[in-house]
C-alpha cells in the first residue's frame, strides 16, 4: 500500500483552512497532516512531523509567506504550493514566491457555485500530487513511498482536445502535409509544475528577434497576467498575456490566459490567436493539447512543439499530432525536470523528436527559426 501524501496547510483564515482541509481529505491519495494560522505555528508542526507538501498563503500574520518560504528552502526544502488570492496587486509577491522555490500556484478555493468548487477541488488535489513528486535541488523530497522518478499517469475519465477543436482525418492530414505553404516559424510550448522558472530560463536566453512563441502554462486566471508582466521585464522578447485576435509576430511571446484556452489560427501567411472558453481538457484550462492540436492543423511543419516539466499527460497527445504533421518536437529530459510527467508521457507515445535538457531548448528555438525562415 502506498502511503498518502501528507499536506500542511498554512493560512490565517479559518474558513480557508477548513475548506482546503475538506477538499484535500476527500481525495483518497491525500491527507491533511496539520493546519497552521501563521508560520510560527507551522514551524512547530514541522518539528513534530515533516509534511510531503505545504500549501502556503502569501499574506500571513507575524511573518509573511515569502520570508517563511525562503527559510524553508534554506533550511529544509519541502515542496511548497502557493495558495493565494493575490494576483494583480500582489503580483510582485506572487512572482517572488515562485522565484524563491515554490513549485506551483493555485487560487484559493471558490465555493460560490458547484462548478467552481469542483474545478477548485481538481486543481488543488492535482497540485498537491504533482508537488509531492517535485525534485527540490535535484533530489526528490517526497515521502519514501512516493520517491519514483516519473509517476505513471492514472487512467481516468477526462476530455480530450476533441471537446474544443475537432481532429482531422488521415486524408486531410496528408493533404495538409503536402500542400501547406511555408510560412514564418512558430513555436508552441506547454508546461505545468515547475514550468514558471523553466520558461523564465528559456525566454531570458532568447534575443529580441526570435521566432514568435505561444505558451500554455497551467496557472489560475489573473496570475498569468502577473506572470507575463514579470517575464516582460526580464526578457529581451516582448511577453504579454494573450488576447483574442492578437497577431503572432517575431519577437513576441503570448501566454494563454488562466482559465481560457488558446488556439493558433492561420489567415493566409499570417497567424493570430483565438481565446475561448470551453471545458477542461486533460483536466486543464488552458490545455496544452488544445494549443498543440490547433498549431499542428494551422502551421504543420512550420511550427515547433516543446513540452516542459509538469505532472499528468496534458500535451502528450498534441505533441504527437504536431510530429505527425511534420513539426520538429522536443520533450524536456528527466534530469532537468521538476516533475517528469508530461514529457515522459510524450516520449512514451513517440511524440518527441528530441529529448533535451532545459539549457539547450533556447538554441533549438533559434535553430528552428533560422531553418524555417530559410525554407520560405
């Protein structure tokens, strides 16, 4: 029997602690080890028993969440998921938490409607499980029963990209491969747990004139705005949260808004993005599979697909569809992943043309831009 993932909840709101406890305890793979109203109480809980995962608010009494996070990472690294309502006003604090070592971020649970509560349950429980498998400083910090390099994805009922964008027939695929004209290069990237820092490393290594890049990073709504703004300040490329109808242009990075799908659309030689609602695909909205399928159909071999660190299998099917359309495809290697889940699934499906460490991804993007541009 595999032991349950033990979670410590640190939040000054009693109602939030109760709601989170109810959500986590209802999952058979998780258990609430303890709760704490502030970091000082949390320290006492940790001294008694070390949790597998900590859910941490940023705004806390007596010591703010970021200071506490830094102390954890300096003294005894434990996977931390930021659970906060901060987004715009607290965007700096939110990004500082990710840069300080938090592996994921979730919004505080919404209980105003049954649908929002169910979506909160799914996201919170998935984040806890992914964090439990995260490598901290290259070493898995999960409990002994969970120390596996790449946890298998459970087979469970979930929607595919068919729910948002129809698949194409084999005949149509062969026609597109044969007749799709050469256009400007496109790069589509998908990431989840550990992806915020992985994306920062890749984008900061790119020059201002790099090929246009579309990104799906699993993140709540409004937090993607802060994420894009912070990247824009540190990168030579322009980074923004995508809006419906945005042009896909060289030197620009578009990040899918949280809680909305992003699709690539081709109009002659030009590309735009479409932002739309829809059901969760592969348990996510935005979904990497949706972006990758739309990119495969719109751009074919003109596009490159890249799947980075993350738990689950979102993006694995879509990356295979891109490869089948002639796109060069990359999966991040296990050694450089925080969680080797999504890339592992892509590799097992034969979707990855190359398996590369994160440090080599930027160079591949530039090489793709040069090769595709030369072939026009």
